């Protein structure tokens, strides 16, 4: 079966969504243990606070939307992005979230006028209810990570990084279901080193690459609402096997340390999933060579002041 996540398809998607997406900035930071400055791709400044808007607009734009509108299952960030895309398109949105979704993310989804169903313990409980709703109503599915338009939309982030940072050697990317890193791998296709980063309690891609096939895990921990996939996406997995060098694992405390470092040194507020890739550098789970030019994707900022302040004082 031909690989649909190609550079030409990503380029076409970038053109389609360009007027709806922010071109997010890049900044450099210096870490004492790393010789060269590290580039941070600040995708947490994207509409709705995460990269997910790219895949959502890729799915919604140019489609005939049924009267029932769109439907999505999400731990939070994807739901906000899908709701925002539906709001901009002037169509109804029905978002299914699990009990673990953070109140800040649920509030953001509601702010775009979506109808929310919050029930079930995990993302996959929400996905089951979402799929049932789609079957009953004909609503358009906006999948969080395992659909061609989603991966193509997320791949536009890699196109943007290459334009801004043509000299990078390595890109560190947090992984949940794999839509972001799959789209990125589909763009670079081995031209740069791509390293995934997962919490050790949400390690679906790491476990799957180790076994050579997609396996099921039980996600938990502080980043589970955004990175808590029980298995890697079917579409992205062949791309991961071909183009992702490895997946580094970090612990919850290392993610908290990364959140604190980013605030203390750059005044950047991240959610746990958004700081996970940076945690690999800070903790030493990924150690670049002396002259290696590294870029880290900071992919999400959807937290609330009270939750974030607790991270700062622990």
C-alpha cells in the first residue's frame, strides 16, 4: 500500500490551512550540559494552545460537513482544536472526553460552543462513544491521531521547522498516539534524526518499536490526558519504524523539572505533555553530541494557573 503521508501531500495541506494556522516562533536556550544552544519550536502558541489545530483544520476544511457537524474524542487538546475548527467553519461540534480530561481543557472546548460528553475513564472509552455517535448521526469524524488528514496537518509543522531551522540535526518530539511525530517523519523522511519522547508510564510507541508490532499499554501519570494513548496509530507506525531513530523515556518528576526550567529560564508555561520532549534533554535521557544542532517541539500549553503553580512549588 502506498504511503499517503508524503511531502507533496503535506505541502498541499499547508497551503489549504495556511490562513487558519499561526506560524509559531522559534527561540534558543542554553543548557549548561549541552555545548550548542537548543532551539525551541514554540508550537504551544498555536491556536487553542497546541499543534492539534493543524490536523483539525486539515480534516474540516474543504469538506461537505453533515448537518450533525463534526465529532471527536479527545483527552482535551484535540477536542479544543476540533471545536475551534468547527466554530471557524460554522458547523456544530460534539466532543467526547474522558473523566481524566483537565478542567482547563474542558473549559476551552466549551468556549468554542461545542457540545461535550464527559464520560468513561479513558480516551478509548470516549472514542467508543464518539464512534457510536458518528454511526448514528453521520457526523464527520475528526480523529485525534490515526487518520490521513490528521497526519498531513501535523506534518505541516515539520515543513515550518525546516523553513525556520534548515540546519538542525535532531528533532525531539513528544509522543501520544503518534499523529504529530508520524506527520513529522512523513515530511523529513530520514533527512534529520527524529527522536520520540514518552513518559515511562505512557510508552505505547517505545513498547511497540521494541516488539516490532503495535502493542497495547495502560497509560498513567501526569501527562496521560495528552500523551495517554494505549497504542500507537496504525498509519504512523510504519513511518516510525522507518524514520524514527528511537524513543526516549522520561519520568513524571523529570517532566515537572522541565516545566519548572522552562518557566524559570524562559518564562514559558507548558502542560506536562508540552514539556515532555524537553525533559529528555534536561534529564539526559537524550544526550546530543558536542556539535549536534537540536530542536525541541514544545507542543502544548493547556494548563490552569492553580495546577501550574503546584508544579512550581513541588
